[in-house]
C-alpha cells in the first residue's frame, strides 16, 4: 500500500446564528482517505462535529480544538488528533455540523481534515528509501518576493485573491530529500542607515502543494498558518486564527522527493480588508533530511 499525504478542507463562508447542519465535504474518487487530524479556523469555541464513515457522530457533542490555559485565555492548537484513524471510502463524504451560539454570523469558517490517501502498490509513482542509506538534516528555502495584496482570481472560496502560481522547490542532484515539516515567515531587511522598508505582514494567505504530475495534496488552498505555520505573528495575529508559533506544519506521512525532482506550490492572497498591508516577501522553508544512497 502507498500512503500519500492529503488535506481535505471544508470552507463555509458564513455560519448563521444557530449554526449549520449536515454540510457535505465530498472526497476524491481515486483512493480511500485515512483521517488522523481535524483543525478549525475562525470557528473558535463555538464548536464543530462530523460523522464517521459509518454515518455516526465522531463525538457526542460539539467540540473545539481551541486550548484554554486554565485562566480563560484561549489559544489555537495544531488540531485534534483522531485515533484510531477513520478510513473513508473512495468518493465518500464527510458530513459536518458547525455550531454558532452567538447572535452574529461566523465568517470565513474552515475545517481542515488531514491524513493520507491509500493507494494499492503500483497505482501511482512512489519513490522509496534506498536499501542502504545515510541521512543529514537539511532545509530547502524558497523565497517568493512581492506577493501582491489582492487580485481578480476566485481560486480560494470567499477570497478575491491574487494568485502567485507555479513556485518551485527543486531538489539538488546530490541526494533524495524526505520532506517532513514546513515553515514560512515574512522578513523586512533593513540596510544600516537606510529608510525602513514597508512592514512585511500578511493575514489571508493560502497555499496549495502539488507534484510534478500536477496532482495536488489538497482539495483547495490551505491557510499558510495551518499548512506551514509561522515563527512570528501572521498579519494582525487574531487569537483564533494564528498559528501555534514555532511549531512547523508536520507532514505525516512525509513527502519523499528523489534527486532532481521538483515540488510545486501556488500562493493566493487577499489582505485588502486589512489596513497598512503591502506586497510581502515570504520565505518558505521545506525541512527534513537529505537521503544519500550507500
């Protein structure tokens, strides 16, 4: 069996007071899906629940992945682990309920379902570790400059996004690379004695990974804080939205890339609703290990 990293995301642009029930997330037709983690965005403590492959609720009530530190302070988490894993069939559906006990709509709500597609051996190209090897921890960095604030693409539901497409991570010819976790940050470089550059902030940035055959690792672009995570406040740093700082996005299973192979990613941004936003340079870091055949 071949396991391939997969993210399925359900986007609900507006959840009215009282919540929504039985919202379907349709899965792909190429392979079953093993669900191992669920993460919310912009739902907060309102809560969510979903149905298992047997059409039973996975939890007795609405749950949240927001953490209370015991003093009433709320913090985001990397998500709720689903153990044992739930395996949805080919062309299956994850049915979701989202609560809203407030008097105002919740906007731009998302539930990320993370796990693996399960393919039979030989069904898709799948590189493997050599029989004899050595490894060395390594980070590839890809800098994408001047990502604009907004544009005219409708690639992300609910966003009038700019699209910065076909960004490439090229693997060097000296070794394979096991990609295990991801991070991304903006930086503002200052020349001694020079004028301060515009602040490097972003808030609504989404990323979608895909391989050389243009097979995507998600059904839609995923927020950069959920896919990559950041080491500093992303944009304005709203408590329910920000990443858990210093915890990179973990890929389970890892993505194994052979020497001279490439990984691609598209970037979408719409920060037009936020004041004092500028084009931004984002430093994407692909971290894991070089794998040398011996």
